[in-house]
C-alpha cells in the first residue's frame, strides 16, 4: 500500500516524479514539529518518509485531484502508473480522505508518507501555477468554471457520465461528507434528504424526532449529491424511476459507521433516507436498558429457559431489535449455537451466526429458518414474523426444544395473542410455546443539564402507578440548553409492558378468553401497562409528562 523514496526513484515509470535540483531547505518550527509527528508514524509503519522538496511533479498529474480536495485532506498527487495514482499524505490512517480521493480520481490509490508542512507547501506551489493557467483558458472562452459548474448541476436532463463527474467534484464530496459527519455528531439515527421546488431539505432524526438542519442545500446540487450517495453505496446512478437500497461503511475519526441507504423516486425528484448504525455503539446490556424491576425479571426468567418463544411488539423504531440483541448478548457463550435471521443485519455480534434475508432471490424468513433448523441451533432470532409460514415454523421449532426470539407489530402485549390467531396459529400451539410477550416504546429522556421540577394535578391522568394517591405529583421538564440543542431532551429510554405467560394465562389462551380478561389477569400479577411504566419514569425524573402522553396509549 505504501511506496517509499527509493522505490519511486527506481521504478522506471515515465510518469514517476523527477528529482528536483538538490537544495537545503530552511526548517521552520512548524515544519520541525510536523516532521516529529511524521517520523513517529513512519516508525510505527516501518517505512521511510518521502521528501517532497526533492521532486518535480508534472502538471498533468496535479490535474488529477481538484485543488479544494487536496487542501481539505492535505494530500497531493505525485505520480500515476496505469490506473494507480500515487499520492503523498501526512495521515495514512485517514480512510475518509483516501476514499474521497479514490472516488474523485477514479483510480486505485497508492500512498506515500510526507509531512503536512511539505504537502501544504507543494499545494501552494503547484496549484497556484495550475489555477493561473486555468484562469487564462476560462478568460479566453468568456465563461468561468464556477458558472459552468452551477449551470450544469442545475440541469434536469443530465447524462450519467456528467452526473458521475459532478458528484466527484470537491465541493460535492465535502458537502455529502459534512451532512453525514454532522448527523453523527448530533446523535442522529437517520438522515432525510428531500427535494422541494426551491430547496433540498435535509432533516435529522434525533431521539426519534425529525429536526430540520439549520443550513439547507440549494436545489441545483440535487443531482450531484444523490449521484454521490449512489456511487458511495454502489447503486445505479442512471436509475431514477425505481426504488433502490444500498449500504455505505465509513470511518469518522474513531467511529466506524454503517449507513443503510433507501432511495425513493418522487414527483419532485428522488428522496434519500440514510439510517445511521454505529458499530460498537449499541447498548446491549439488558440490565442497562432501563426496564422496571418486574419487566427485567420477566425477561431474565423467559430467556433462561431452554425452549419457548419470546415476542417483542411495537412500531418501527421502538427499540425492539436492541432488546433482542440485549437478550442474545446475555445468552451468548461458547456452549450455545445462536443464529439470527434479519432484514437487515443491523449490528454484528461476535460469536453469533447472523444471516440476512434476500427476498428477491427467495431467501425469506421462512426458507432461511427452515434451513437454520438443520444447523442444530440452541437459540434462533427471527427479525420479524410477517406471515403464517414463518410463524408456523417458529412455533414448531419452539415446541421441539429451541428458544425462539422474534417481533410483531401490535399496540400492546395482549394483542399479540389475537394477532397470532388471526395469522392462523391454533390456540393450543400459542399456549404451549409462548413464555413472554413484551410491548415496547422509546421515550426521549429529559436533559439532565437543564431539567427542572414542577407540580402536576393527577386527577385527570389515567394509568398512575399503583399506590400513588396524592392529588399532585412532582414531574420534570427541560428548559433547553447547549447540551440538548435547546430541545430539553437528550437520549432515550425504553418503556415496556411485559406479560409473562404462566399456567393460568395458558389456560385462558386455550379457552380463547377475551383480551380484557387476559389483560386484567396479567395486571393482577404485576404487569405494568405502557402508560403506567411511562408515568413511573416521569415521577423518577427520567422523562417528561408530555413525552409520556405522546408515546404511550391510555390504559
């Protein structure tokens, strides 16, 4: 990957950099500090540094990387052989820079290490001469490069090659990188890029709520930005009439980020939604998810059994996958064969076999689960139960000695029983396999830096915790500060309605008792409704009353 000084001089390549006349440069304090850091990197990689002052870089090589990109990432091209471009860089670990240069130059990248001081000096020397020559050419034609760029990006009927070229320009690469890095820094879970007649609206989903980005993007950059995202996620940039899904992996400082890309054609253009998944950033400790004591014990007991079925219910974005991963993390050891079937695999866990379904080739949940059962698993996680075939195989697996974890879309825990019956599952199979049903939501936490207490009259509130009889309760709000970006909220906590299935409930399911009777019995055994669990967290100062009422249904 790295090329040292001697190899460069002896390569015999016609395009290789030519040694300049020997001279003795003056070493400034900035250069001395830079060289010290450079020598540390070179020592770590066991490679010699390259002295740029001894080379003469050809003008046609300089043209291969735009000046803005060279200045942004402090790199400079020095040679090209075939499709391999050799660049001098001060930080060989900057993956974002290397990827951006590779995309912009459409070449394989070969790295040599040089000091940042020398690279900056070379950029000033070579690009100044290059820019002067380009300015002369533009003056002759009567059109500036900036005018050409803006006019072309704004064109609607742009061909694929032109679109690809535009997407690789420095300002577009930097703009897309900035959108992603800003979203990560603001703890966003999703980025929404939406075309409107006069602007390209960008919104970040932070703590479950969409927030408009302060600085919007001019609509004329739409084609180039979307093309850039498509190229990064290896999608077809010429396809604008059908939805596309892709994936991008990027390194932002110490963070490894996975981006799941969804592109949807609209009347006004193409909408892009990027789901941000931080590798290693998942909270997978069941003890730290904020469950009530009853819910935690219910999960602990059900997951300790050698067989049975645990179902988590809730809408999209309610933290179901996180809870399932937390259970798997608790059960994961060398004595168990754990296999997951997901769409998509959101986080990779060491020691667990993870499979991603591909419905377009017939690799759906049902077919994969059928194959997985021949792999002698102890525990299976099925990302979602969507049809009778999948639930039928899952329930029969639970009957034959496997622990099955999965999710459903229902409003509360008892409703999952009716949902399974409506899918065609016999009551005796449900009663024989289910060990736990839990409904879940995510509530935004009150910012600890700016929260303050206030009193609320509870006479109109339903679902207050058992034993609370005072006419007023102390609850908390956030004023809004720099930490929470003025929202009053920072982070999220799970609200859970956990219904452990005991012998009485099994008998009630078998007799097809009403949901009301099933719910009443579960409540008598210690189950808390979503509203009750939320209001308990309000009294504890974790969430606000407004958030509890927004997220949870009455009851």
